[in-house]
C-alpha cells in the first residue's frame, strides 16, 4: 500500500470513528479531529521528503482493480503539481480546525457531524489530487460536493440553504457535462487501445478534431465553474458569504483549486489540440475575470464578499498562466495555487475572528482596529498585502511568473492583466484603511485581541506567506520539472524572449 | 389429433412454484379460519419465492428455447431478470405484510357502516398475498416469453392483480379506487394496442414467434412491420410509463397503498423492460433502422418531461412517480443501444433501481400522522431533526436516484450511457446528462426540506416500523449501498448473464 493511500484513508477512518463512538463531549471531539489532521499533515510532509523532485513521472503509485467490467482502477500517484496541492490541503486542515474551534457550536446538527464532514472532506480532497484514474477522479470530484453542501447548508449563516443549493447545482451541472465527456473518451479508448481510464494511456489517443473540441468543452466548463472563471462564477460570492470562515477557507483555498488543477491535468494533457484551439477564448475569459473580479471587489461592503471577488480575480491570473502554455506561466500558475491558498486562508480566518468579535461582516462597522487589537490588525494587514502581491510576500513571486510567462506569448493579455495588480492595491488598501486605521469606530473599543489558540493557528500561515515570498525555491523545485513537462507534452516550446533592436 | 405438448418442468420450475403458491393461497382463503390466514399466507408467499429463487440458482447455467413448446426461452438474461423479480418481490412482500395499509373489506363502500364494522372486527384482507403471487408469476413469465400470445397472456396475468391491488388502500379510499379504475381502463386500452400490433406482426411475418418475425425481415412489406412495432410498443411503453403514455403513473403511485406502489414501481419496471429488451433485441434487431429513431425520440421526451415535471410536484409519491418516468427514459437508452453492453447495463440498472425504489417507498410508508401516511412534501419539512437516521437513509436513496458517485444509481447511469455512446447515440447521452442535472434539482430540494428547514408542524412523525418493514428497508438500503461501493459484485454477473437466446 502506498503512503499516499495511507494519508488518504486516515481522515476517513477518523471520520468513521467519530461517527460511531457515542460521545457528546465536544471538546474531546475537536481535539480528536485536530489530532487526526495533524497526523495526516505530518505524514504528508514525510511524503514530500521522500519525493524525487527531478523525476517527472508519477510517484507513490498504487493501482488496484475496483470495477473490473469497466477496467476502473483505484489508481493513485503524484507528480510535483499534485504533491504541492495535497500538501496545501493537509497543512491547511489542522490550521482550520484549530482556528475555527467554536465555529461548529451554533450549527444545525452539532459539533460531531461538523468534524465528521470535515474529515470525510479531507479524504476526498487528497483523493481528487492523487487519482490517476479518470473515473476515480470523477468520483472524488463529485462526492466532494456533498460534505461541502452540508457544511454550508448546516453551519453557515444568512441565506445558507439557498447558497448551498446554488453551489451544488452549478457544480453538478458542470460535473454531468464532464461525465458525458468522460464517457466519450472512454468509448474512444475502447475503440483504439482497449477500454481504459488510465490517464497516461488516455493521453496518447488519436481523437478527431471536432470530437476533441466537444470533449474538451465538457471538461473545461466543469472546471471553469469550479475555479471559478467569469462568467461561471456567480455561485461563489453567495457560497463564500454564507459559509463559515473555515468552510470558506477549504472551499476557496483548496476545493476551487481542483478546477485549475483539472485544467492542467485533464484539459491540457488529454486534449492538447483542442486546448490550442480554445486558448485565445480562455485567455480572454481569464483577463475578464481578473479585471471584473477586481472591480467587483472594490465595490464590496461585505468583507466575505470582498475576499470572494478578489479570489475570482486571482483565479483569472492562474487560468491565464496555465493557458499561456509557457513553462514560466505554468510554474507560476501552480505556485499561485499554493500561495492563493495560504493568503486566502489568512484573510478568511482573520476576517472570521473580526466578524465573530464584532458581530458584523460589514467593512464600515470596523475601524481603528490597530489600536484595539494590534495583533489581529497586523496579521490581517500582512495577509492583505500578500493578496495585492507586495514584493517580499508569497503572491508576488507567482504573479510575476504568470505575467512574465504570459507576456512572451500574449503581450496584450499580460499588459491588461497587470492592470489587475493596480486594482488590487485599491481593493485591499481601501478596506485596510477603513477597518484597521483611523479612529476607533464606536462599539469597537472593547474588542479582544487574538487569544493564544488563534495566534498558534495563524502563525504558520503568516510564516509561509513570508518565507515563500523570499525563498520560494523549495516549492518551485518541485513544481518546475512537472510544469515544463506538461507544456512540452502539450506540444509547446517556450517562445524566445523578444529583444528589441 | 392433438398431441400433448412436451414441457420441460425442470426449467419452468421457478414460475410453476410461484403460480402454485398463488393457487395454494386461494385455497387457504377458502378453507382456513380467518385468524390464521395472515400468517399462513405470508409463509406461503415467502416459501414460494425462496424456493423459486433456489430453483433459479439450480438452472442458472441451463438454457433452452423449447422449455414450453417454443413459447418460453430460458436463457441467461431471462434467468437474471426472473431472479431480479423474485428478489425484489421477497423484499416487497415484507412491506406488504404490514396489513395496516390495506382496507379491511374491499367491497365495502368508503365510509359506510359496513366498513366501520369490519375495521372494528379487525378483519384483514389476506387475498392480497395470492394476488401478489399471481402478479409475480406473470412478471417472471413476461421477460422470458418468446411469442406474442404468451407475451400478451403474461402481460395480463401480472396486470390484472395489480389493478385490484391498487384499489385496496385503507386510507384515502376514493383516491385509491379512482387510481385503480384509471389504471385498469388505460391498461385495457394499452393491451388492446398491444394485441392490434401483434395482429399486424402476424400478418407481416406469418408467425407469432419473435425469432420468426426476425427471420421474416426483408421478405414482406415493411409498412406492416412498422405498424406492428409501433402498436406493440404502445402497449409496452404504457407499462414502463414512457411519455406520452405516462399519465396514469402519478395518479396510481399516489393512490395505491404504499407497499403496492413500491412493489409495482420496482417489479413492473423489471418485467416490462425485460420483455422490451427481449422483443427489440431478438425480434426487431434486424429492423433497427425502422424503430430506433422513434424510440430515441421517446427516450429523450421521457427523460426531459419526467425530470421537468417532477420539479413542480408537492407530493412525495407523485414526485417519485415522475422520477420513475425519467428513469424509464434513461433505461430506454439501453434499449436503443442494441448491443451487449446495453443489455448488461440495463440488467444492472433494473436491479439497483428496483431496490432503491423499494427502500424509498418503504420509508415513505413510515412517515405518518394520526390520519395515516403523510405524503405532502411541505409536511416533511424538518424531518431530519425528528428522526435523523430515517431521514439520512432517505437522503442517501435520493442521491442514488440522482446518480451521485459512490451510489449504485451512478454506476447504473454510467453503464447505460456509455453503452448508448458506444452505439453512436451521442445525442441521447448529452440529453441524458442534462436531464440528470435537472433531476438532481428536485431530489436535492427534498433533502433541503428534510434537513435544512426547521420543522413547523409537530403532528407528523416517523412511526417505529414493524420488524418486517425494518428488515425489508434495511436489506434494500444495504443492497443500494453495497452496489455503489463495490458494483463489481453484480456488474460481472450482469455481464455474464447479458445474453438472449435467439
């Protein structure tokens, strides 16, 4: 059994134990969940240390027959891209559990169900990034919706059930389109090389252009909804506003990455020709997302809505980097996924604490927090600066790589994309000024600063943001070979830098 | 001079046992004292079904087209379908055995003093058991019949008891009787269409056997073949409630006693689809260019219509009726596929759908207030809070209907759509997944009502089920869960058994 399977199964076992053991002691349940996620995080770091960076093949592979009549296997394995995303998930989870200790108390079904759902979700998140069998991936991809749906609908606030169903229906719709494409490619493989769902084998199929375009669209729309890319994004702000901060971190920080990850792993690797055909359209959508998300973020009065729209802008950058089809763009996009995960986590978690203390999510209700709660204010400030890609913080490196990678092939898109950075300064600095600086708004005088649990939870996130800003090499070393491989496999070579004479 | 036909009793044993059990049940009604009947009848039904199952296992590798003088084909697919019907019936009979759902005396006028008397005497309607066994017997015969007359006889044998059973609901008697009458009248029309089509096919081929009709292809005027196929299909499509022959379904599902609805929804589908598969795969395979466009259009209409109309339903039984219409559309794509994968996928689909349906209706029978079952969806609101386990199981079953991965419904849908894609019916696949997306909406809406909305009405509660119902619902649910996680257990079997003798 591969170590990968161990990591994947552990949270599920934890969830089952939690579900079965009758305990009403919510402190104990929380500690148990924290323990399980911590163990998983530690093992996943072991996994990373055993990973051979230079090798672009799948590692830690395991394959067992699952449904033999369709040649469906439980097949897992990781390359650089999936490794960093799995690490992102496993490291964020204990942080989320610790940071949102009291989030589940006011839910509809109590503390226990909350952590059962969270642990089950962790298994599915690891599975979705580790699967190398298309069918297995699809199963994780769709099954993941159910715990998130219950987490939003059962523990969120505001119009939570409407937001939950909107999220679920959008995702299901995309998923079912993808299912049609999966059936298509499965049948084609049956005609050519014997029916299979193995990704490596599916990648070598010869598919005629028209069919390939349709199959590509089935996958792409599903991932564009998930990512989310304009114009498929409308579910995200509602979901992010209604979900608890912890759920939002998992939703935006990890789950939405499945969309951009899927674009690389499935759209580009399985359908390189169709990817080429659609690249101009997709780059256009990405640029629109960047600018649209930024403008919408500037207009937000709700702090959760603000973070949601900044994410739409950032996902625009990631998508642009992916479809620029250069090794820098691809590496940058991959790094961006990780960095966005951490900076969004920081923003949402701290915003969650601010809201819990103030009892409001409207930005103008805050003010002068720096005087009252300096630690909370400064951590939020750093997270915000990372969001606007300040040099020295993690997002800068990835945004720079994406823009450089895009510029060599699509200069116009890169230039317009740069405008997004300028707008980012606006959408981050205005709320920072309103909420953190200036005179203390009446009603905020007695807010408490972060307690020790919250400080412990947020410290690693801030640490990652700062370290990755100065020294992204360890992560880039893992990402670069695989990213270059993806671009080469898709039949692209990096354009030579244009030197003006 | 007439010679006695030679019958292969050994191969017909499963059916003979069930019919024999039914006849024995009638005798019990006539001769046994009232107080003992219920227990004896249940024992006979269970015994007959178990014995039939054992006999099916014994003949699982045998096959013959002459088991009953060229009228019945015992083959792999036939045995699989018969076994599916028997297994579903075994689970269903435990639901039916909860006699609280049935009227005490069917002939009494609703609300009359006669009825009140019989209720006070606690007299029970035990004819339901022989009626049920006759229906099961007919359902076993329908998918193995290979000539048009035997098909017609089987159709009537399982339909007539169902018409009666549908009218036996203890509560909402008028609704139940109305449903029975509608079902009977429309069913009679459909049967007439079936006979009319059979006559045309006989005129075309000069024979009533399916293989004879297949062999006659190309020798006579195809117009008669087409007319025959169309009218025969009307009769068959009525039974599986395909659009536009579906209009009886919601009324009957709603009006019939819930255990009967469960039995009907699960087993009629298996029997009728079994017969359709045999008729089209064996009898009309040569003439596929004639009928495939028609059935494709009907499949598309059925999927879309069922899914969209289900959204507007406010009654859980009516909603599941429209859902069963949508599923009939999905199943029709297995008929259109006309390849071995299509047959195997259909077999798997029918099996899993049957058990999920049984469990779902079993649970609907548990939600009651003082006046009986509560099927109004608005009163299901907040059920998750009152009884989380029952609500959770029901939610799982709905997700299985919707075809969410890790449920048996998903594997079934995947199998049937990939068979359709393989046969080149890509339009059917695309419409199928879109209809599934629409369908997901109304299943999930029920989950929202159950879990995400606070209860307002306190009079509705989930009764504690009797042991029999509990066993039945548990088995059906477990089968649904297991086949979602380890579908190979049945898929390999369905693959091996996907074979019609021609």
